[in-house]
C-alpha cells in the first residue's frame, strides 16, 4: 500500500506532460534585439519529435566551430531559460535550446521520468554527430537540475568537449534515495526499476566521470532544497576531487538557482510563495487572473543573472 502511494507520488511529480503555465512569464527570442533562431527537429529513439532552436547573434567573434546544448530542468521547457541562453549567445556562442520529451513544443504524452533527459540528450548529440553539416562541431553541454543530471552523465554515452552541471542530481538512484527514506528499501528498489525504464543507462552516475576524459564544472548552493548539496554535489566532490579537469563552485544562499543574482533569488522566492498561495486559494483559474498575476512582477529582475558566476562559466567554456 505504501509503495503504491509512493509510486503514485513519483508519477504525478515527474511523469506528467509539461506545458507552459499561463501565470508565468517566458522570455522568447523577441525579447532580445538581434537574436536569431533557426528551428530544429530531432527524432528521438522513442519516436517523438524533439523541437528546439539554434540561437545566436550576428557578430564577428561568433564561435561557429562549436555548439552549446542547453538542458532545461523538470517542469519546464527551454524558454524557461532564455535569459541564460541569451547570455551565452551574447558571448559569441551558438546555443541549442530544445524541449525534452513531453515538454512544451516537443512530442510525448509524458516526460517518462528522471532518466529521459539523458536519453533525449543522447539522441540530440547523435543527430549532430551523424549530420554531415554538424558532425565536426565541438559540443558543450550546460544543464540545470534535471538538465544538470543529463549534462554530467552524457560523457559516459557520447564524446563531448565539456559540460557545466548546475544544481544537477548525481544519478536516478541518488534522487530517489534523497526522497524516499532509507527504512523503505523495497520502495527504493522498485522505484529505481520503474524510473529506469528498463534502460541499460539507468545506473549511470556522475561519480564515474573519473573514468572519462571530460572537462567539467559543477555548480551548487549549499541550501538547495530540491537537489540537496550533501546528497549530490558533496558526493561528487569526494569522488572527483583529484580529477584535474573537474572544477567545483560551491555557493551559499542561492537555493536551486545558483546562477541568479542574490536579489533575483529573493524576488523569485517571494513570487513563488505568492504563486503557491494564489493556486491554493483558486485565484488563478481564469486567463484574466493569470495575466494579472504575471503583470504584478518585474520578470527581468526575477531572472537577473549573477555576473560573477557567469564569468566563471564563460571562462570555463573557453578552450
């Protein structure tokens, strides 16, 4: 009975289709003067069409010999990270922003759980490496949370130049163990089987990076309540601290969004508290109510990026 309840909780949390929320503001290409986008569709191994865009600015120092694949987090799509994507483009990069299976513009009745971000990324990179026009591009991956998991583990499946994992969970097993008490070993085992989808990649873990020659930057805040520092980043640090190509950036007070400015973290937390209250009270049931909620906030300030953190990321991405 308890296991079935836990399985139901996991299903409702990570297996539903994710659509844009009317009560949130999403930046798009149109919010940034001169930002170009080229649509791209990639067929996944499950047969779904993954939709995305190659973003870039026209500039003399455009780094057109490489691409940065941006891996979005759960319950979102790539446009949830347009401030981050645009910042990378502003530094001369071509960035692929795409939606995972079951998210936003991509096909799929659901997200298919924790492992799917890695499977999708594997398909995307395979598309690049098998395409005559794209196969010689250097590939970097930047990912947050669910996307941080795929970013740190993809080098076990495909050869890439390097990655930045922001608030990423180490493995499917570790994120399950974080959320299921140790005194429920049966539930932990069965949920891992359920979330693993029978894939041979279900056991991948970021700690195995020591066996792969890939440059890595891990970023985490000690007060992250969604992907807990001690359960993931600290474990990675212990396993990889002697790897010469691995860098760790540990911050405080940033929660689950360590690339946001300190002020943005506070404003986002307040907006989230207001949102939780409004949803609980049923005050966001109409388009008009959702629009009014969006208009209450300065979304530029809520999503403001931390220049110091991004300076470290940009420096890492340089050869």
